[in-house]
C-alpha cells in the first residue's frame, strides 16, 4: 500500500470519485433527490390507487372479508363459554381424566346455565355444537331443557303450599326490587313502546340472598328484554324458588331483612329446613343417565375455551381427548383419505391434461393462423357450454346403459351382462374433469409455443439432432413454462372442484370439496368446513411456494 | 480459390425445380456446381428463390424435381440431421435455454463425442470467433454481433465442410455488418470450408464471395466472380441489380467488329458492346457505369460518338463528386468522378459533351 501513495494510479481517481459520492444525491433545490422523486411520483401513485379503488373495495367487501370470517370460524368456539358461563368456571377445577363425576357445585352451575339457556332457547344450539364432538349431546340438551323444570318445581310447589303469596310475581318483585324501581315498574305500560324499567335490587338483598338475587336478576332481565313484559308482575321461574331454598337453607339471616313481605320470608326461612329436597346431581340423573357419566362433562370441559383447535384436529382425523390430541379410531378416519385422494386425482388429471393438451397445442402453434384460429374455437367451445351440461353429458356417455357401453356391447367386445362401470367412481371423475379442464392446459401451452420459432428446431436438426432429440433438448425445455402455467391452473382448479365429482364421483370419486359442501349445507358444521377449507387453501399455497422454489414462478408464462 | 477449372464439384444442383403450391415454380431449372472451398453467394431480391435453394440444400425443403448432390452423393432423401451441413440462421437461432458453451456443445453431444474432446472443441471454436470468455453466458446476455459470432462458431464447431448462411448479418447495424463480413470471410478462408451464403445485400455479396449467383424469378441470372458481375453483367437485370447503373433505351443500327451502333430514342448515336443483342433493328437497353463516363472527350478515340448533356445537379460527397445530368431525355444520368486536385467541378445548367469507351457501354436486352 505504501507504493500507492507514491505514484498515483488511475484507480486513485476512481477511489476519489467514489468517496465524493458517498453523500445523498441532491436535486437542484438542495433536497435529497430521493425525496424529490418520491414527491413527484406520489400524485401518480395516488391516481393509480384511485383507479383500482372501486375494485379493491368490491373485492375486500364481497370476497376477502367473507372468506376471512369463514376461516375464523375454524377456530372460533365461544358458544360453550357464552352459554354455560358458570359451568365453564366451575369445571376448571374438575380433573377430567380422573374418571370421577363432577361435584354437586358443578351440577348446580350447570342447572343454572342450562335452565337460563333453555328459557332463551339457546340450549339446542349448544347441543348441536357439542354433538359434533359427542354423539347424543344434541338430544341430551334438548331433553334437559324440559327436564330441568322438575328440580325447581319441587321447591316451587312447597313454597306455594306454604303461602299462596309466593305464587304471585308481585310478592317477589317487592322482596327483590328497590322501592324506586317498583313504583316506576308499576306505572309502566306495555303500550309506551319502551322497555320496562331495568331491575334495581333492594339494598342489602344481594348480600342476604345472593343466589336468589342473581337468578331473579336473570329472570327480570329476560322478561324485560326478551319478552318485553314487566318483571314486576310476572311469576318467576322455578329456578328462582330453587335459589331461594338454597339461600335460606345455607344460613341466611332473614331477621335482618325489614322490607316488604318480611314476615313471608321469615316464615319460609323456618319452614325451608324441613322442605323435601333433591340434589342437583340426582335431578340431572333423573333427566338422563348420560348426565351422571363423564363423557359429556369431559366434552364440555375440552371445548370450554373461546378458541379451539378441535375443528382442525377433526380435519386431520384426530380429536381432542382429556389426554390431548389423539388419532381417531381407524374406522372414523375419513379426511386424510379424502385429502390424499383429492391430491392424487388432481395430479392424475393434471398429467392427463398435459398428455392430451401438449400435442394439440403443438399443432395449433404450428398451423397457419387461419386454421389455428378455427381449431382454437373448437378448443374453446366447452367454455361456452354450461359445466353442468358437460358433466351430465359424460354421465350419459359413461353410465352402464350409456353410449360407450352400448357400443362396446354392440361390437361384441363386452358381454351384455358385464358392462363396464365407468361412472360414479374415480375413473368417471378423472375422465370428466380432464375433459373440462383441458382448455386451461391448452391455452397457456399454445401461447408459449407460439413464441418458439420453428428455426430452433431447424437449427437443432442442422446441427445433427434427430427429430426426437431436437424436440426433447431444444423445443421441450422452451415449452416448460407453458406446462408449468397450465399445470398450476389445472391442478389448483382440480383440487377445489366440486360440481363434477358431486355428479359423477359416486362414493369413491368425491373430493374434499364435496365433504366441505356437505358440512356447509347438510351437517351445518361450518367450523369443520372452514377448517377443511383452510387446510385446502394452505396446501395450495404450499404447493405454489414449492413450485416457485423448484421451477420459479417467473418461468410461468400465460402468453 | 475462384479457380474452379480443375476442382471436382463438391455441391451440385442439377435441373432442380421447386414448387410449393403445384401451380407456380419458385425455383425453375437450377443448375449449379460448387468446388470445395468456394465461397458462393446467392444474391437476389426477395422471392427470387435463393432461400428456397438454401433450404433444399440444408434438407428442410424437398426438391420437386432434380438432384442435389453433396460430394458426389445425391442427398435428396437424406434427412437434415444426417447431412452434416453447418448452418447459420437469419436470427441466429441460438437456443435461449442453454449457455453459449452448451449451445456449441450441442452438435458434439448429439454426435456422441466424449466430454473432454467436446470441451476442447468448444474452447477452440470460441477462440476462433474471439469469444473465449463468453462460454458461461446465455444468448440473451450477448449483443447482436456477439450472438452472430456464436452462431457462426456453432455452425463450425462440428467441423462441417459445408456451411450455409441465410442472411446472417441482416440484423446488424452497418458498421458491425462490414466488420463481420471480413471476419466471416477470414474464418472461411482459414478453415478452407465451402460456404453458401444467401443475401440480398449486393455489397456484402461483392466483398465476400468467390462467385456470386444472381437470382431472379427462380433462375440464376448470372453466376460469376464479383468483378465480372460488376463490369460485365450479362443482362439488364444483373446490370441494374448490381451497383449503380445508367441506362439508355434505343435500337441497334448496325453491328460491326464487335461494336454496335445504337440509335437512341431521341436520335442520338452511341457506340456499345453487343452482349445479348445480335442483329440490327433489335430493341436494346444500353448500360454504363457512372464512373466510366468520360466528359473530357479529348481522351476518347477518334470518331467516337458523343452526346450532349445538361448538368442538373452537382453533389459533393467527399471522396467523389456525383453529378446528375440530362442525357437523351434521361434526367437521372449519373456521373461519378474522383475528388482529384485537377478534377473539374461542373455547375448546374452547364452543357457538356460526354462519351465512353465502347467496351464500357453494354448493349443488353431491352427488358
């Protein structure tokens, strides 16, 4: 390096220039050139944004947002904790793997939850949700909605026998509600068009009779909001009687109460100890034996979080158990098979499309433009025919009493007794879908091949290559981008195909999308459908990514 | 190399005809023989059949009639890849998905030549076209001239004895084209290969070829070395197609001692060399090169016929002066004179007397 300082070399000049250029380049007015350029381009960018804005909004609102919402359902599980809030909390301490039954407290919580849910007619929805995980849960909940009345009625009857006043909703309102609320509620009329005044508890009542206060509040709120009636004049649920009995027997000091009907309350307090009673556990057992078995409680506990991986586990033939995720029994696995079959058949369809489409595209690309255009119309013809019609046509062609079998029988190639089964199986699906998706292969192949001049083949031959070598070494590599584009199109379309497998697939030729459709429209298990769809989407994205890694997405040409 | 007297014909077309549609002949009765090592150019306007001839030789078109022989063997039925003919295409046709080295290696691979041998030959071929460092590049990364060199190297790498070139310089700019002309000629001479070169650029044809075949209307109009072609065109088409040319129409008055007396349409009399005219009374078109016109009539032989000419325009072009005259009713009669110190510079409107040596003025067919 010491030499460099002695004799200047041309490099020195370069180095000097570079060192002078290290600062930001400035525009004529002294601002950095980058910022100046950015400002100049901003208006252009804004205008471009304005132009695409309508489409962007349209797609966001009508396409992206619904899809996102749908995908969200694959993990959403708020129905359990929303419908059974007390039970979910109470179950936290229950060890679901111990095999022991839940404690009486849990049954009590479940009683309150399910009773209120039944009043609000939400218990059947929860039942069908849990039925996805535990068969029979649906009917169990439906039955319980009616059956739980029996528990409360035990107490209701005894309170009413003790004193007829307990039958009267106003008695309850006077005990539970504050004086201000009472007077307000009494002056309320249904014709006012407004909701009845919201319940305001009497001072100290919540401390004195906590369960009663809570259940009466639920009742009052339900009457006020859901029924649009006046809580002050409605007879309470049997649940409230059960709550009162619980409060009175658990040592509530009613002598401290000095509000209206204090005498009633004191009378009830002394009598309650001798009431005939029923434990909540027994009450549930009376409704259905399943309630005093662990599976339903395990299921509720497993699905109590607000978000669940259950749908996704279900989509890969697994399930949540108290011991963590586990594979389903062999005979219950279906989605793995369907995913594999969807992949395999899509692959077969893609390969058949390449095999059939490549020669056609070659001919089209090498014909004079006039003839090529005419033939192109034939290729495009299927696009102008309804998909349903084309698929049905295949049904006519391939069925056992169909055209092909008739011809084969007529020719004597196949006996009348053993006509070929070509439909309602994988073969039928592959044939029909190859036909339907063929144009998606031919078009990109054609447009790529059109850009490959014939001189390449001539050059290869003049260099000594045989026809095959010239094709394989020179023409084919240049047509690979077309194959790539066609394959991506066909494969991705095939993987999500629904109508054709539905019509000609039978049981062995259906795709995962048919199962998704089933869950959307028949079993109404949207969460599972969303999870299956999300997995399908992920698979396509992974394949796309892998394709990009291996072939390179810039090698894909649509024309 | 233009000396073809003793060499055996290497490439031979015999009575070759070609028709695409069965109605018209694109090539009509082609007879052509090339000795080994000759650089032959097929020159002609588009549609004259020259490229068709080349494609028949390469094997991409089949002759409708006649024989094409290579080294004495009829090759009509031999497929292109077995002919062993190198070819350079108009747009180079370098395989875009292969590197330069792979492109060059391709003809060797299909000939099942070993890897080390292949590499050696590829290297040598690249060096021959001075593209030694470009082996790893893709054709798209090369300039037009570089691609052209690679295409040439590829046609030569498998040691073809016959190389066909189909307007290989058509896509290059003028300067590069001239440079490549010499380059191709040099390499061809060094390797001693036989070249059939197709072009519609007459300068290219004249500068590169040993012999030029001028094509028109499916026939060879004249097959001759460049100097003969230029100085002694055998018909009006060749005279007009090659180089710049002045023409005057007239009728033969008499032919004597190898000199024809032509009476021009405006009555003027000139002397000319009869080429494809034979008897008095025949219509003729005389042709004379602009640089062979003399306006210093003292230099002409005694008794020579001269014409009056009016100067229309004088153009200074640096190395030469170009003067446009009106002669015998022809407004576009051009004279080229060298920019020598003593050269006369004519002025528009001036009336001069012009003439020429009878052998420079050729009386050709009237078409």
